[in-house]
């Protein structure tokens, strides 16, 4: 993160053509958690969000509702703000692209680039997608459908204005290579560099008013309005004061982090960065492109009708469990699948059983046996000393994870201490110590538990800002709060009095989970029932879930060499591979397209499961599976030999 004692974080501007869903909430909650964390680190935070209100889709949506574009966006923006209030989003500024303060900056920037010669007029022919408001080349649309939304495109020839984006291609490549943390995670950086291997065209930044009137007028061409991306992206500097309040701008810029979804990576990492270069401004410190929340039908989409409404989830489960689940479950940077069962299982395991249970199982004992008073004691028990040491490690790991936007790792660090504290309760058995009236040791145990709860609660508060204060109240230190850099073991004051605990996380059940517990096979989701299978050969699995060596040898792993690789049509995640395994050549499908370009893996040796039953994937019969593992930065790493091996040889 930024070396300055400031943190300027932004979300995308959300397009004002319809209501928001969990995907939009995820970006904004991530920015909120980062903002709360950085405030707790003692930094000056500026958190920007807003709405993108110009363009053809907005104009059409307004017309369908019988409203003017401004009336339409006014109503939707109020709904946006109501949702952010419900989710307790602590933004410092909400910018609208229809505001005068923004339009003035867009006009200024356009004039600057026009006078500099970085904008020119030219005739353009291409295939236009109205819903995406984007031109495509003939080569990109062989079926005359938009590669993004799959709708029909129409051929257009018209005069427009173009930004000389191509002039900044090499400079951008150099910046990316010289600044390893600029685009994150690593696979997104590689994706952008792959895009920049091809000649970069210039960017059309206008639309004729005859086709689109709802936009910011070009100051040098009154019959044209600004293309939505040139308009929307400028919000990051218009809200920061550029160029009319340079004191504010110099305090905030460059932005510490642009948080975006992976679908708008190119517009931010290429369009926006080259615009900044042309204006002579510094680039943001980091652009982080996170993954998507998906359902069984794929990415959530209003048009597909598979969106999940965050209002409903908050009403059903509560705000803090909702916030916690999103960032505990997803490796930030990769996709994650939402199901209600997963939510309930995660909630019960981490919140009800682990975190919530710490207070429930110990504070009543403290009240009963020591009048609810924590007596400060040094760690003399080996288990207590282990926890003190672990707390220091957890804080360091948590800070490192948060500084690198690895929310899941931050929570994983906290939960290692939460789970160790629960184990500590079992090991020390304070109920036995109380019965034996061993109060010296009992006080140490209670103090270690209380201090551990306090320690964890400080770290988890950015994720659960409403329930964390309740935990502080229960252990009696609601007013004794410190910044994260000052957090250390032993700050729970001697004589602190706890309160009677109330259940924070009552266990949840779904009908399907209840049925599964009862052994009811009808609990399987509709459409997922399988035909009765033939009796299988007995597998030698012991009670620990371990298989015998002979059983393991039934899985045949071998070294395969990738001969060809190509993208699978209409499947963003899949590559079709031809692999050589020595005795034969096979075709298989691998879900690695988001992490590897086809041309980058040709000739590479990988480890493959050779005797996997063939499966048809997107109409392609896949004979085998290559092995890969998630990486700490949210990427994916293929499993390969560390030096050349014989193709086809068995891996032992």
C-alpha cells in the first residue's frame, strides 16, 4: 500500500441502468473493509464510490420507464445509496457523472488532450453492440454476435474522435514490468501484458449526438458527446480535486488502489492508464481486479436472471455474517460460487462454533467462579505461552495479508488463534480448575481466554464492525480500544469485569442440511439425483480417511507435453489442449484460461492423471486431467517437473 500516511481507495462507478446485486456489493464491501482497516492502522482514508450515469443503456432504460435520463438516474442513485447505508459502507465521497464538478473536469481533460494533439477525428467502420456500447472488428465477431453479451451487433460507419492510446503502449508495458504490484493479482497482470503484445489501437472517445444525446458534450465538436468510458474513468481524479483544487489532489493522488471486477480490467489497466499518461499525471499505486461471485448458472447477470440480492441475505442472516462470509469464502482475485448451504456451513463452523462459542462457554464460568473479573496473570502454562507467541504471529500475518489485499488470508490468520483458544479451553478445563479451587491457574486461563478474544476482535472488526463492539462489551473493554500497530498482548486491564454473554451467532439450518443430517437422500438438489450405480470394488480406506499404497497406485500420473492449446468457444475459463504422453496423443479440456495464455504453455511439461474416465466438456471429449494448485496471490500454478523429464513416464 501507499508509503504516505494516506489511503485513497476507489470502487468502480456503478452503471445507473438497473439495481445492484451481490457482485456490486462485493466490490464496495472490499473497499469498506480496506478503509476500516487503514483507519485502524492510523492512516488518513479517502474512500470514493459513485454512479456512472451517461450512455446509451441509461438513455434506453429511462425511455422504457417513461422518464428523462436525469429522473431515471436520480431514482436509481437513491437506491444505490440506500443499499450502501444498509451495508454500512463508510464512503467519504459519492460522485455522480452528471454532477457539474465532474463534467467540468471531463471537459478540461478533453481540451487538454485536443490541444496536445492526442485526440483526432477519423472515420470508423465496425460492428457495434448497443448493450455493451462497444465497437468490434470484423475478425472479432465472425458470428455477428457480441463476444461479451452474445447479442447481435450491427455494422456502423461514422466519423468519431479518437484518443492516441497507441502512442503510450510501450511506456505502459515498461511501467507494468517495473512495478510488480501495479496490477494484481499476478494472473491479471499477465493477462494485460498478453493483451499488450498485440499492436494497441487508438480509442474511440465519442458518439454522435444523432445516435446518443445523453452524455457530456465534446468542447471542440458540439455534435458529439463523450464516450462513457472516457467520462466515467475521469471520476477518480475529478473527485480528488483535479485540476481546480490541487492541494486536495496532491494530498490524495495517486490513488492507493482502484478496486474493480475482472471484467473491466482492460478499461482500467490500459484505457485509464494511458489517459493519465497523456495528461501528465501519475498512475495509481495499484489496480486490483477481483473475481466474480457465481451461481450454478455462471456469473451473476441481470439479463440471465440469476442475481442474488444482498438486501435479502442481510435480512435473513444479518449484516456482519454476510460481510464475513463473502471474504472468508473467496480467495480475493479468484471466482467463488455462492450457495445457501455453503453460507450456513461456514457460518456454523466459524462463527457459531468457533468465535461465538468462546464467550458462551467461558464467560458464564468466569461470572460463576470469579465474579466476572479478569485477574491479569503472566503466561506460565506452556499452552498459555504458546498462545501469546501465536498472537504475535497472527498480528504480523494479518497485517501482511491486509496490506496485500488478501482478505481470506487475513481471516485465516485470525481464525488460527480463535481455534487455538477453543482448544486451549478444552486442554485447561477451567471447570475442573474451579472445582479444585486452583484459582491461581484458573485466573491465568481466564485471562488468556479474555485477552485472546480481545486480540481477535480488534483484528476482525473491519470485517464485522457491528458485532465486534458487542464482543468488546462482553469482555468488559468497550472503551479500551487501540490502533492495530499498537495492539499487543496484555492490554486487557487487571480487574476488568465481563458481562453476561448473549448468543451472537445462533446456529443456522436449512431444510436440506437438516435432511442430510437425518440421512434423507431426497435432500439432494433437484436434477442432481444419479442413477443407482453398480456395486463398486471395496476401497481400502481407514477411519482417518487414508488410502493404502496399493489403492493410491490405481491413480496413474504421468508426464505430458502440451502440443497445442486453444480457447474453447463461449467458455472464458477453458482451454482445449492436445497433449503427448509418449505412447499416444490425447485431447483434454482444462479450466486454466484465466491464468494462462494458450501460446505461453505450448511445449510445457505437466503432470496429468492418465487413467481418469473420459468426460464430455462443452462438447469436447476430455481424456485426462492436468494438475494445478492455487497460489497465494490468487492465481493458479500448473504442476510441472522442475527439470525436463521423459514424456509419458509415470510419476511415482
